[in-house]
C-alpha cells in the first residue's frame, strides 16, 4: 500500500480527536488514526458524561458554556437522536467552603447560567438521600444535562466520512517524522502524510510528542475509579441530579437505574487500559455511607479510566512551541465530553491558522492561556509537577 496523503492527520479517535477531525473536515481532507480496533475505547467510553458549567477549572467550564448550544441544538443532519437530556446538578458545600460556592455562583451568573443557591436542608428536595447535616449550603444547576456520548461520537464520525474524511483503526503510531513541511506517520495500518498533525491521543499524548521528536510537555495521565451499585429499594432515581461536593472528593449520579459514584481519585498512571483500584473502590463506598443515607450492599460494576492533566488543570490546545504544525488537543481532565465541542473548534482554529472563534474568545479564552508553551506545561524540571489537587499547584 502506498503512502496516503491528507491535509490533516488527527491522532486519537476518542471524542477529542473525532470532534477535531469533524471541525477540520470542512477545511480539507482529514485522516483520523485510532490505535484500537474501535474508536472511543478509553476515556471517552468511561465518562460520567454530563454537561455542567460548574465543574472543573475556569477555562474548561467556559468551554462547556461555548459547547452548550451545539449539544442542545446540533446542526441539521448531524444526529437523529437528542445528544443531551435533562439531569440537573447539585453542588454541596461543607462548613468553610461557602465562599468557594458563592464565587462559583457569581461566575455562573455572569455567564448567563441558571442556578439556585440554597441550604443543605432544602437540597433534599433535589436529592433526598443527601445527609444534610454534613453540609451547610448547596448550589443547584437545573440546566445540567446527561450527554449521550455514543451518539455524539458516532455522529462526529458519520459526518467526517460524509465530508470525505477517513477513520483508520488499528493504526497505532509507530513513527512520526517531520521533513520538508510534511509529517509522515507510520502505523501497522499504513503510512500517512499531511502538513499538519493534531495530537488528540488522550493518555498517550506525551508518547506521540516524543515520537515527533519534541521536548517533554507536562501533560500526564491519572487514573479515575468508578463504582456502580443499586439504589435504595423503591427509589425512583430518574430525576435525581448528578451530585458533587465542592471539595471534589466524590460525585454520584443515576445511571441506567443504578447509582454510579467516583471518589474523584487521581493516581498517576502510565498510559494503559486502566482498571478500577480496589482501595479507591472502598473509598467511594465509604463516601456514599458518610455523605448519604444510601447503603452499598454489593458492587454491581466497577471500572477505571484515564484523565489527562496539565499542572494547572486547564486545556492544552494549540501549536507546539517547537513546531507550529504540531497541534495539541489535550489536558481534558474529565471535561472532554462536555467541553469538547468548543475545544475542537479552538484546536481547529490553530490548525487552520485562523482566529479563535468569536464566541470562545468572548469568554476569555486566548492562545496564551491554553498554550502548550505556557510555563507549567513546558517545565520538565519537576518544579511544577502535575499534582492531583489544584489548590496544591496554586500554592507552589
């Protein structure tokens, strides 16, 4: 088989790569490479899959705001089913966390989001299993939505093919070289060339950059654990919101008639097919027992997934400082499904050497504050290591 050429090669066919390939497919031919036998196997297929504007760091939450309209009202012909359905989100603050919750409420109001600040007792009308005595205040976000990740990914890939793009599976990158303005990508599925490469390889982004001959970038994977169990007998969980604590030590939500909970663990990991950690499973169960009235009698399912972070937990999107034709789309940190629409548009603007879309720029997103060239991402000395807690990073 000869070398196949394109205008853009996107590496990684999870939600990040598929959405970037879709955005770029109006600007030229796109080849989307996936190392697994099917797309979306790793982080995309192991996501809590909600859209909330009050989760994650500042820039990611703004990208969620910029993604909302597409998810709620996708372009004609994009999908035959709704991409989002109502869920609601509840954020619970313990004593000493009220100021953080109030600041979140102020920021959401500024961006036009609908919210309700209330007491922990009043929060029981949204989620009746919360132990109100453990908390002092709450924020309810009625416009939080469940995201149909499979429908979103499938629709991106369908539209990519309709526009002449190509998905290549079993296409793990073995070599990546840049010469005379062209990238040559060698895989078991063939050899491909394009003037621009987009690195959307999730937990493997650093490996792809290394193959490209680029210096170390401080964007690394962490494992996240989730546990599924049965709700209390007789409970109608369909209307329960996704529930978080402000300190981000747990979240839980209804899922197919059961309850999914995560202890929001962040254990450093090599890129791999992540599995649930038994200690974190126990911690997740303990947090359900401590902060709710529910009892976990048996674990029905458990799983692990990778979440990739920069030290400041913000997006890593844009041209590599050593090679402008190598575009990063990384550091999603669990925000990749709900903020991925806008993140892909942003990455495409860099790949196309175009202006940042006006609606994204209006939210304070700049080339500098998401850049792969910002100090904490460039630093390989260990002075700014990726840490599991954002407050720890900010105190360094």
